[in-house]
C-alpha cells in the first residue's frame, strides 16, 4: 500500500527576517528616525543627506546605551505617559511647536480620505482620541493629542512597533470646555461638542478611510467620554479595540489573577466593591467576571453577583429610583431587598468585601477607616486604587500598607515609591496599561487579525499574569518589573496571537505551525531595534558602492 509523503506547511523565515529599509532614490529625503542615528559614519550621513543635521560625532552603541541608561525605564515611563502626559495635554496649545500627528476636524467630513492621504508613511497602527475625557481631566479637545503621541511611544518602547509605522490621530469634534473655546491660544475649533449622531457619522467615514488607505491597520480608541458606542459598532468589522475599556480590564485582570490566588479564598467566596461605575469601572469588572467564569467555574449570574458597583449616588441597584446609564445595568443589583446603600463606608459594612477597587478619580476616597476595616475583614485584603493621575488615586501605597499592617495586596494606576516596612522593602504593583496594549497591538499586526476579539483581550491579561519570574513570585509581586517590559510583551503578544488563531480571525496562517518557543523568537525578530538600523543602512550602501543594480539596470 502506497502513501503520499506528508506535506509540511510553509514556515515563516525567522532567521533571515529584516525590516525593509529602502534608500534608492537619487535624492534621498530623510524621513525615518533611524536616518538621524548618531552611530552612522559620515559617508552614510552624506548618502542619507543628514550630514550636518546631527552633532559631529560618531558614537558607538555602548555610548548610546550609556546615555539612555542615565534614567532607568521605570523613571522614563511616567515622563512619556501618566502622570506627565496629563500636564502636557492641559498646556498643549500653549507649548505647541511642531506637528506630531494627524488632526481631523469635523469640517473635514465628506473628504476625510483626502486629509488622511496627506500622511506620507505606511501605517500599521494608530491611536485615535477626540480628547473628550483625558485621564481625569475632562474634555480637553485637540489638546488631547498628547495621549496618542505618548501611547504610541510606548508601543515602540514596549513592543518594538516601528515608530515610523505609527500614527497619532486627534479628532477635532468641538469641545464642551468653555474655557478652551474662549482661550485665544486654543488651537481647536471654537464650537460645542458635536452630537452623538454627528460623531457616529464622522467615525463611520474615518474608519472606512483609514482601512482603505492602510488595509489591516490596527485602530486603538483612547479617551472618548463614552467609549461603548464606537466599540460596539466597530469591533466586529475592523481591527480595533478600546484601551480604556478593554486594555484597562486586561491589565487589572493580570494583577488580579495573582492577587486572588494569593488570598487563598475560593472564587465563589470573593466579594468585590468597585468605587466608580463609569466605562473604565464596568470594563474592568466585566473582564474579572470572565476570569471567575473561566477559572472558577461560575455561571455568568454567579460571577456578576461578586461585584458591587458604587457611583456618586451609592450602590448601583435596579430599584434606586434614578435612570441608570446603559453600561451600569449589567452589574446593577436586584438582590438588595429595597435597601439603598448611600456611601462607600456603608457599603464596606454591607458587603464585607475581600476586594476593594477604585476607578472613581476621587483622590483619597479610600480613607484610613475604610482601609483599616478592609484589614480587619481580611487576612490579605486586595486593594486596587486605579485612578489616574496620582492626585486622583483613591489612596497611596503607604496609607494602604500602614492601615493593613503591611498585609494588603496592592496595585495602583499611577506609580508610587517603594516602602520600608518592619525591616522589609515593599514594592507596590502598578496596573499600567503598558503591560498589555503594546502586546495586543503587536499580536494583531503579526497575526494579521481581522478583529480584536474579547478572547484576545482576555488572553493578554492571562499572559501578563504568567510573566512573573521566580524572584517576583517569591516576593509576592502582582506585576513584573517594568525593566523587563519587552520580555513581558513577547509573552503577551504570543498569547494574543494564539487566541486569534483559536478564534480563526488570523490571516498569517504560517504562525499556526510554530511552537511557543519558535513563535517567541519570531516575535522578537520583528521588534524594532534601533541598534540594527545602522547595519541595514551599511548593507544597502555597500550594495550601491559595489555597483549592484536594480531590475532596470540602474544603480
């Protein structure tokens, strides 16, 4: 009996991959960030027409590395993004010097594609905001451009997405901030915010124009006052996600998984109080509910009952007497027997929670009595004050440690310093979205995903929870050291790709046949490394000097 030889599927070329870097124009116009690398020798600078545009020194990589290491990454990150980016956005129109992204105004409706066509580079990922809810600072209009700029810088730093393939995008749809509308320095339209219907029509045109210009582009929404309509409308049609809702939920999920395991309390016995029932709070709660269903074996109704959401009017219930926003209804309690809990203090006594989370942007809302009560109720209370920036955090690390005698499992949205406590150095966890959104974006790009599914988002948080090394696990850290962020991003990216494959939304089929180790190497090879840029330009220049010709026989 004869049998045909088994046909092996094609494998991606991992060993010989390099980034396309073409400089064959007779008069090169410098446009890549790597064209201004201070390690390039003079003849390369002359070839690139950047000679004289950089200081007259040729540095080696050790010198460049020494300069970059003058400030540790954990100190640089807050300067690139939260909390510093909030201050930059407040003053954006005052400190503006040069364009750093693309602006689309409501008056461009009807010809958005022609405006997008002005962007000169190929784009793999964009971060888009309308500036209507910047951190906890309110509607900043076009001053919100600092958010996409900072966010995409982290895509490059954390996941190695080439900076030249990113697009910061700010929508000028008016602003409800009357102060800005009357400020002569404000650089946006001096009109009230457009209506929800007008915004939807504008976004429809924008989404179509972006994907027509760059098929396969990953579109991340950021800091929209109401993120749910766009997420629900586009997530099954485009490769898009919302970091405020999904990214926040995923990064908190990563630390939460490790915290819940550390408590030793069964999933069905957990009780979580959330201060803040806005889009971020509901998004986080939904991600955590999925965890209890997947890992704890609870039904959806059982998982929902773990969560007690509180807003400015108290505990969110179906019979509270006010009209609830649509996104609050999912977790609204219907088992309160008519009892209305008006304050967080009352809520702690009513629920007796094992978990206390804050997404309220109310600085200091977790008072010392509340924190002390959490310590009395639990051996290892889970305390996550997640609001940004630092001034809006519900409590700080030191207050939580002191009030719980050092027993709390703590993570915050903003950074706090380490603390010496009874002879031990305690390190606070920070649930910074930079742990997950770079991997979500890179995973979608590399897998050529047609959508970013809920399971891909969940996978990013699950991958993050598994990224602690032995030392971090022994020290009971909830998040890995930020100095290992690229290593963490590789794992998160791999989990995202595997989820895309499982749901059949990937188009890069060759990745399906790679082992996890080979897929990790594949991901690492495709991460932008500025140290490799000089070698690529050297190689191209050598080809030109050696007389190699193109298909037309020209140098």
